[in-house]
């Protein structure tokens, strides 16, 4: 998918799937390394005891670097956040059985951006 096609899909659907971003082996490596780091978040209703998280993934491990070093990811982030961005936050969220259903959450309060086309 081209950069323009990806931006169109993101704008139209509100999400984007980058096929083959990771190999099955790459997915296994990430899961194996991050699973032991998952901790209950449970500090408020949004982060219930049924939601486990890893904050600061980039601080804790380099296993997720292929997710942020991929040229397709960098091109999309460059279009969303404009040139000279600094990508320093990566978080893992595992929603476990018993977690309450939630509406979609938007990070635009933290990162206001428009879906540039």
C-alpha cells in the first residue's frame, strides 16, 4: 500500500493494518520478550485489573524496534506528525477476559493531529 493509499484508508476507516510488518517469528519474539513484563494496570476504571500493560517498551527492550524502524511506519508517522518528529513512546496493552467493553479511545488529547492526505 502506498503512502497516499495508507493515509486514505486511515482517514476512511480510522485504523490501518500494515500487512507483513512482522514475520510470524518476529511476532513470537516480541510476545516472548514482552509477556514477562506485563503488569496489571488497575489504577483507575479505564485501566482495570483485567488490563495488563507494559509502559516504556523502548526503554525495556529493543525487540520492538522493527515496528518503529519500518520505512512504511516512518513515512506514515512523518505525514501525521510532520517532519522532525521524535518517536519515544511505545506501549503494550493486553486486555484480558473480564475487562469491561469500552468505546474507542483517541490519543488526540495528547497528540493533536489531523489526518493529512
